[in-house]
C-alpha cells in the first residue's frame, strides 16, 4: 500500500502557489512598513504631539523642582 504525494519540483501548481504566498508576504511587509513610517499617518502625528506635550510638562515640573531646591 503506497501513500500518494506530490513531487515538488515537477508540480508547477505548487511552485506557483509557493511564489504567490511569498509575494503576498513581501507585499504585506512592505505596505505595513510604508504605512506606519508615513508622515501622513494620523496616529503617528497624534502620538508625537502627545509625547511633545508630555515632555513640556515634565520640563516645567523639573524647572519647578530645581527652583525649589535653590530656595532651600
């Protein structure tokens, strides 16, 4: 009793399928990188604004603490 199996090199459908999957993964990876590194990405712009605001707040608190230390 033999078990049937596909011979990979002689089956063009398997080769085309493997190439299709490879191309799909490459397209997904490139588009993902381009989207999240895009200057038009609203989420990235909002996150940057929030981080800048938080940095300003922290700098103000640090200046206040330094001023308090000088007054001691």
